[in-house]
């Protein structure tokens, strides 16, 4: 039985449609992230699951039970929300010991569990301090420890790592996944950080403008996105528009704006179809032959050099290319860009244009 199920859930705030017809199932024990640009409706969605907001339409089910009218404290969830602060009059240990649900555990266990989680987030030495004496990042860690210590089987986390330093955030990501997997918890984690989503999730739900764009494992979202928006939002990509001139068993040949012909994966498109090709920067090589381009910028990135090249025709977008160190490039150089046909995906050209289709509204 899915632990969380949304059926046709919509939420309107006056004229703003924050969620629109959301259908989603989260299986027991799954770690799911809701990812998307700012304002796409992530927080609204998780708040409806928590019971802080009521949907305008549709149903939220937890463990098969309709949650309509059931308040947050009766939903058996652990949560970390941006604006739900710690209790200011309780110290750190008391905050973490405060379980919203009375648990059937021994006194010994009741005392040991909060300390275990405080140790995990490295705050055991602050357990007698009050929240006002902690930094924003420390408060976030206490909230996380409290959610884990609550004993709830479902965790709802809204940007739980956002106030932390980059390094701590990275360490805690792995810990978060490991602990929740060890405990067999179901997690719904909201983030706008695609790298965070890629590293912690079993499955990513990508949202845009109140709707789900697509849902898949991190690897499939990256390797085989179904939508142009996904290809552009998850990881980095170069987009190039053109028209199919040949569609064969092992490749699609596309003529781009400057008249060059480039290859892509085999696809369902027919000659004459208007398409967009997506190819990741790390798959593009500067070669002897291929799409003509001019180097516009060069950046040293440590293990590789990144060049931004612009194809001859003004209509073609800039290309990011990663080249091994040791090759000399100068701004203004003519280069040829190429890739293996397997690494170029083909999408239908959106009627409103590429920019509109990938815009972060
Ligand atoms: P962010 O990543 O910036 O936190 P988000 O994806 O979580 O954004 P939401 O906070 O869910 O997005 O907001 C979705 C839309 O609903 C936005 O346009 C927002 O302005 C609007 N909205 C959210 N809460 C309210 C509210 N209480 N009243 C009016 N509009 C709201």
C-alpha cells in the first residue's frame, strides 16, 4: 500500500494556482524529492500533505486513509519546515525529545534516542542551549534531529539543508539518506537544488508552475529526460534546433540553422519534423570536423577546461564544451564541435520556442 497518495490535488490562493491536478504515489520506504524552480509550488504541496494547508480540490491519503480535516499532530509525521521554528522556551535536548506522537518506548530509550540524533548532527555539546543562541544552520540541524527522533514513519522535509554551509550540507545529505534508509522511513524532501535531489533520492518529482513535469529515478532523469524542461533543468545541456533530414534505425540526422548536419540518437521523428537536440557539455568535443563554432570564453575548472563556443549562425545557442587540460584554445578560435550520436537526444521543437519551454517561471 502506498504510504502517501495524492489524487487530483489542486490549491489556489485567489488567482494564483499553486498546485494543479497533482497525482502522485509515494511508496512505503521511498525517498522522494520534489524539485523545481522557485515558486513552482513545492512548499504548497508538502504543506497539504502535512495538513497545514487544505487542498482546494482532490484528496491526500496517508496509509490509505483520507486526511481531510485531520490536523498535523494526528498525521504521524516528522517534519522540518522553514517557518516552523523550534520551541524557544525549550533547550536543544528538550526540543529534540519532543515527539508529536506518544511512542511506546522505554524511558531509557526515550532519553537515548534524542542524544543519538544530536550526536549525528554534531550538536550534542549544545544540548543545554536555547534555540535563540544557535545559528540558523544549527537550528536547522536541531529541527532535523527532532524530526528523526519523533519516531514517525513519514518525514516531510522542506529545504532541510538550506541554511547549512556547502560542506556540511554535502555531508548531511549522505547521512540523511543513510539514516532514513536504515530506519525504513518514507521521506518527502523539497529542494530547489538539483544536485541535492540527485544525491539523496530514489525518485525525483520535477515540478513547474504548479504541475508535475515528470517523475523518475535521478539517473533516468539525467540520461533519458522525457521533456525538454527536464533536460535543461537537471544537469546542464546544450540545445540546438533544426529539422530532421533522415531517421534511420541507428541515428537521426538533423540539419541545423547554419546548414550543417549533425547526428543524434535514433528517434520516432520523420524527415521534415522540427526538433531540438540536447547534448550535455561533457559529451561535446572540439574536433577536426563537425559543427563550426567560435570560442567565446575559456574557464579553467580544475580537471577540465570549459569553453563556451558560439556556432556560426546567430540562431544557434552557445555551446558549453569540456575539454581535457593540455589543449590550447584562445578566444576567437574557430573550432568544430562533435559528439557521439548516442549522446544527443531529440525532442519535438516546442511551438512557443526553446526559451519559453525551458523558462524557470
Ligand atoms: P520556493 O522554492 O521559492 O520556496 P515553492 O516552489 O515552494 O517556492 P510555493 O511556496 O509553494 O512555491 O508557492 C507557489 C505559488 O503560490 C507562488 O506563486 C506563491 O507566491 C503562491 N503562494 C504560496 N503561498 C501563498 C499564500 N499563502 N497566499 C498567496 N499565494 C501563495
